[in-house]
């Protein structure tokens, strides 16, 4: 029995036979000018907002803080989660005037782990206005922590490539699915061998890659954090509702928004056409009442996904960007022995029906120093890393909540063996047998240490002040 549907493709046959210039003119006349005008207007607005923001941020100054915690101080990642919650005090609420006239912009933070020739250090980069906020949040959870302002370590590698002595490779990461889906977090790294729960610290797998460096090698990782309001939760709630009503919910992180829209539109159109042609049924007897009586039964995987989304929504979120950079002297340049392991360590945060952290793009390491495109990419990546840029590469950032962030970046528990990880008030352990025998000194130079000591020497004792 036919459905009586006739589809006429004569217009499209005529259209695709036109020369390209004529086809473009037809599209323009049929309403394409609206989309072109909107695109040009949006580009002009973005340029203006970027110009005003550049003027506003020109006088910002940053501080890089080295954070060392006592070696035997036992704190779970929950403590670092509270640190991130504390940092949301820097959130600003901008209006139209702030954005388009003043150019006011949200200040961000960068939580980092670096290894310089195997010497590992945890760092936080902040605009000086929020330095007290950062220190207060750390001391509240780690009262005996040592916080020292140091020089920005990025000066250890060149700005432009090709370089005579150094080569680099950088990788950026994104979420495999929509922001609403959470990654595997630290509570799910607990398991029981007996009646007592055992915590398998995910930081152990990450730090292992930072310990494998030798002379002339650097491995740097940064997670840029930008406080955001709760508007991201609206999309997550919409996705959860879609899943609960039987929708696919196949979102993904990052990418081109125009292509994402077209892909989503075509996917939904295909589903609607398939539903109309294959499952077209009429229920005259029941009408709308029949639809109201139907109940959606969620599959176990879908139910877990909805519960995971609800868990993520229950906590504060940050707009986030993760990138890692390997740089070394050319004679020892070998990015695969640590970058591959770092990407592998990110796989431990993947769970079925949840999210995953996957590479979004990388510079070209296999090309020689004369390859123009490779050198342009390396120079651009290096600038993005130095400036801690959020909007660079294939994604403009994605939302992780404070539990996810505390899973990715936290001070390792005492049982995590990282011999050259600097800790407060502790002696370094003996390095592994493969490393040089001599003791490694801290390559990061404290800022203001010499000036402070000189100032203390110039201050006279109270007795000299009183009695001359």
C-alpha cells in the first residue's frame, strides 16, 4: 500500500547543472545574502570586542606560584576540589557596556605541572589581583604548604621555530562528547581488596611521564581555568531530557559550530524522514490520549548516562583547556617517550556512557626543520602556551566541574613515587638508576628572594634604634 508521496528533484537537478558563479548568484538571490550579511556583521563585532578586550588586558600582570606540600601530609583530591571552588570568587558578571565599550574580560588561572630535566613542580599562574585569593584557598586546605613566586619557566624554550638548538611538539586535548557528560573522577578510582577501600591515585600514571626526562628535555602541561556562570547547565539539562525521552544525545566537544549545526540538522532530518516512511501509523481510536499513556523505558546505559550528567550538574564548572608541550635540545629530542604516555594516561578517565579526554590536534613532529607549515604551527602553539590562551586550536574550551579538575590536577598522595617532585620541608629521595648521579637543583628561580634578604639586613635592631 503506497503512502501517496511524490518527491520532485527537478529543481535540484537544474541547480547542480548551473555554472558555479550562476549557482552562487541564485543562492544569494534566494536569501543567501542574509547569511552572508550576518556572518560579516558577526565578524565585525568579534573584531571590535577583541580590540576593546586587548586594550583592557594590556596592563594585566601575572604571577607564577610554585606550590609545595609536606611529603607526609595526607589529603584526598577533595581538598583540591575545595581550592577550585574557592577560585570561583573571581567570577565577574559583565553587561553589554562592559563587553562592547569597556572591553572587560574574565581573568583566568592556569594550573600546571612541569618537568625540567626530570625536576617536577606544581604551579599556579594567576593575575596579581587574585594572588591573595589563590594563596588563601591553598592555605585553607594545606596549612603547611610553601608557596613561592618564581620566574615564568617558558623562557627556557625559544619563541620561534625553526630554532638552531631546540625543537618542540605540542598536543591539545578536548572532550570526546558534549560537555554535559563527565569523565571518570577520583571517587571511581577507589576499589576494595579487603574491608578497607584502596585509592589508586590517577596522578601516578600522569607523573610517571614527567619523571622520564633527561638532560636538555622539558615536559610542560597546563590546564587553563576560566570561571563561568551556570548557563552551561541549561544545555546539559536539555541533553538529559533528550536522553530521557528517547533521543540520541550524541553531542561532542569543540569543533566548527557551523558544521556541527549542519550535521545535527541533517541527522535529525534523516531521522524524521525515516520515521515518516517506515513507521507512519495512524491511531484514530486513541488519538493523543494514546501518546500520553506511553512510558519511555530507559536502557541501562542511557540511565547511567543521565545519572552521570546529573552528578556533573551538581557541582561548579570552569571553562577549561588542556594542552601539553614537549621541548628538548635536538640531539635528545624524542617526544614519543613521554607524550604517548601522557595521552595514554588520559585514557584512564574514560568510562562507558561517560566522556573521554582525547587529542584535538598536535604540531608536526615528524617533519624536518625546513618544513614551513610545521614551523608556523610550532611557533603558534608556543605563543598560545606562553600566553595561556583559551581560544586557540580546534576548540575554544569545554566545561569541567571541580571534581573533574581535582581528578586531573591534585597533589599526589605519599605512596605515589616521584623521586624528583619538590615537596615542602622534605629531602629528595635518591633518583632512579638511569638518571645522573649528581643532585639536581631547583631550576626555577624565586622572585624577590634576594631583594627580601637585602632588606632584612638593612633593618636595624630595636636597641640600635632606641639608643643610637
